C-alpha cells in the first residue's frame, strides 16, 4: 500500500471501513506469507493505521485468523459454485469442475489453504470457522444429491460427497506439497480428477 492508498483508506474509516480494511490486510498477508509469519502489527502497517487500531474491532490475533479462515472458505465456495454454474448444476461436468476449482484454490492460495485445514488447530474449534467450513462442504453435498436424483444413483449423497472431498483434498495437498512432482512429475491432475470423479459418484458394488 502506498502512502496515497493509506490516506484514502484513513479517509474511509469514519464510514466504518476500518474493520474491513484490517481484515482484508490480514487476509492478504496470510495468503502471501503464511499464518506463521503474520502479525497484527504488519496488518496495521499495510492498512496505514496505528498498532492499537485492531483491538477496537478484534479480541486478539486468533480472532483475526479465524475470520481470515472464514473468508477463505467463502472465497473457495464462490470459486467452486462459479465453476459449477458454468459447467452445469448437478452434472458430472459440474462436479468435476467443482473439484478442479478446489485444487485451483489450493494451488493459488497455498498458505491460506494450509491454515484453513489445520495448521492452527485451535481455529478449527471456533464456531464461525466450523459453520463456514460446513457451509462450503454443503455445496458439494447439494450438487451430489442433484446428480444422484437425476441419474438414479442409490448411494447416500453425503457419503459420496465425503469420498469426493477426500480424493480432491488429498490431491490438492499432494500437489502443493510437491509430492506428485517427485513420484509422477508428468501427472495431469485435472485429467485425473475428470477420470476419477465418475467412479466416486457411482454406488460401490456390494
């Protein structure tokens, strides 16, 4: 943020934007540097305010990080649903696109992704974080339920959604940790998702 940006930000504070400005600065810093390198003082410098400013709006650093995680789930959900809307609601293509959007979010927001999924365990127990995470996952269940009804799949949509999430999350983690690069450097993860999604959507044979 330049000095001119800081002046503009300060000019908006009387409209109640200080909390949002600090939260966005925190989100950007976590995405760039990771939670382990994040401090409220850095967020204040980015926002161009005093180090006392956050405590007028947030209890402590953990509360800010929890709100950053909630925003991360909201961003992931928006990206996923935009992909679904484009490819087809309740379709195989739409569900595959949702999985690819998940991987895309993980790749483009690696430090944030790690924070969202357990880097700071105390955050996972906070009500708002759990609620936002479940809301994000409920979108997957919803798409699977529509697909199952349309295609006469007898399996439980929640269980199928868990299978899909387990696969996609695992693939995302292996990709950003560069494990695929070691074992199968030529792997096309997007193609793998397209090949595997139909199998995970089917009802296993008894």
